[in-house]
C-alpha cells in the first residue's frame, strides 16, 4: 500500500521508529552472525511449539523481532510505519506499545492453540494407523498430513515396505517415521512481527474505516474497513486450506487481529482508562 502523502521518517513517533530500528538491527545481526559464526539466530530466537525441545519462554517475545529475510521485514515494517505512526499519534506512545504487544501475544496464543489441535489430531491419526499398520495406511497418513514429504518417504521406505508388508521391522520403522514427522512439525520456528502488524492494521481499519488506501500493486483505492475485512477473510481461507506450499502462520495473523479487536472494544467500554 502507499499513502497519499510523501513518507517522512523524521515525523515518525518514537515507538514505531524504535520498533522498526530494532527489527532492522536484528535482521542485520542475523546476517552477520550467520556469516561469521555459522549460527542461525532465527533457530534460537524464533518461536517453537511448546512441545518442542527447542522451545524457550523468551521466544514468545524475541520471535517478534526476527524475520526470514529482506522481503519479509520490508512489508512488515512498511505496514507498521504506514498505519502504526497514525495510531501512535492518536493513542499516544504508551497505549500504542501496550496494544502492539497484546496483539503480538494474541497472535502467539491463537497460533499455538491451532498448532495444538493440529498436532493432537496428527498424533491420534498416527496411533490409529499403527493399530492397523500397512503400507497403504501409512501412505494415506503421510499423504494427508505431510504431503510435501511423501515422495522422499516413498523412495526411502514405503516402496521397500510394500515388498514385505508383514515384516515387523518395517512396522516398527513406520512408527519411527510417524514420530519423526510429528517432531519435525513441532520443530518449525515462527518468526516475524506479522501478528502485531495485523493487529495494527485491524486497529487502523476500526479507527479510520472510511480512509481510502491505494494498493501498491493494483492502483485501486479501497476503504480501510473493506481492506481489513478482505485481508482477514483471505487469511482465514489460507489458514483453513493449509496448502502444502504455504509456510505462513495465518492463524498468528488472525490472532493479532482478534486480540486487537477485543482490546479496542474493551477500551471503548472503559472510558476511564488513560495512558
């Protein structure tokens, strides 16, 4: 998106400015540490599922300042600057900072909850598959829950098991494969400020619903309220569809929007709260 006014970073209020600076510094640190020490900071400071051995409580905060690359951080920080500076000027710095972190933590909450449901379902399906183990049931399990890994697993394991379906060694190995796949899903870190940024976007749409935005790639003006609703619907569709090529944490985005909506409604009811 682009604004109708020329960008002026000097007019950016302090919280938004410092959030952008910190995020940029962390991205540069990620590049430098990886280049010099061969250490991936995203694998340390990114957020893991609580069932993973890599999970650490501090990741709930640190993942919000990590990004997967220049494109990732550019769109997040551009949106934060575009909409966040307006909100901070209206709310004040303290309220905006509180809102930013509440939506960021809300993103973590919904993402983790959805992950818990998904992993629990996978574990139940794995147990059912192992109660009646066969190359066919194992193939169906992998195809449904881990379609991106099917070809590799077929070549390494399923094709051999098919030649001897009653072999207890292969049956035991199927259990190990299932366990490894579930663990792999737990060990994927989440990085980015997107959850909080989606909360900021939601707030802008609620406070300035009729403000017209110009889409960056499609020069068509659209009112903020319709843009926010449309974006939310797309995120829900993508999250539910769970396409195998998609590695975006869509429910984290929705969590930021949901908790932002709840907080703004709470503030509107509590007129006695000031920051």
